[in-house]
């Protein structure tokens, strides 16, 4: 809806997309445009027949939704860098993890996940407000750390009051917690030598813990 006036009594003529001038009045309502740029030129004619300078109104129509492209790079066992783009310059992006409420985000976008299966999704919204109706998603599965005991004597009968355990994990970022005789787990490193053992059975337990604090559940 285009509103116009003159500084003296006058009639008006409008030209839509260079189709030629015809009489028009304010407000001038136009609709039904196809995608692309459009222009309305308006001129006034006073009672003496003098024609004003031409005023122009430009606008662009865009009803086509953008598309979204997504790629992912695993930078740690539980962390991914997501890079995304759109076929329309200037598009804004909204990201969601596991179906959460989408929030505005920028590329690249880093996410650290908990242990389990997850989905990262992103969609683009162009400058005209058209949203990619589908967007794109990326499945993620973070496995818990696994503890491997390289030297485990198992159940043995020995006359020694000391024993050494060597252990590792499938996660290079893992640390370890150890407990003896059901005690509170404490940080430990491999190899671990335990001394001063009394007669009897002594259960030993070691768990790998990844950089996000996820322990080996077993």
C-alpha cells in the first residue's frame, strides 16, 4: 500500500513495472506479485498541467524458502564442530539438539554431547523470513569409555603383600578412578602398585572417565 501526496491540489499518475502511466489515487494498493524486483513510479499533475518530478518505490518479493547445508567434524569423542550454510546469502540459522527449542546460531557451531544417541538439527531463514521447512540433521552417538586391564591377576593366592595393575581405555582423553576393598574411588594412574596388603581377599576396581566426566558404566 503506497501513500503519496502533493504540495498543491493535483491528480496523480502511477506506473507499475514500466507498464505505462495511468490515473491513480492514494493509497495505491498493489498485490499478486511474482518473485523478483518491482517498482512503482508516481508523478503529480497540477491544475495548470505542470508535472512533478517522479517519485519511485522499489521492493523485492521472495517467497522461496532457502535450503540448508550441513557438515560435521568430530573433534573429540563427545564433541563435534558443525558447519552449515545456505543457498541464500544473509540467511540466519537456528540450531536444535535432540528436538529442543531452536535457538539462533552461527557457523561453525560446537556441541559437546553426553553419552548416548543424539541428533543435531539446523535450518535457515532468509532475509524475507522464509524458513527452510525441513532443514538438515546429523545423528551422533557418544559411547562411554571402556576400561581395559592389561595386567589383571584375577583371583590369585600369593604370599606377596603388594600387587601392580596396568590399565588403559579406548578413549585417549580418559582418566581413571580406582578403589580397593569397596572404598571410595580416587584418581589413579597406570601402572598402579598397591602395597601393605593384609591377609585375605582384596577386590580392586578401576574405571575410565572421559573428559566430560562420563565413567565406564561397567
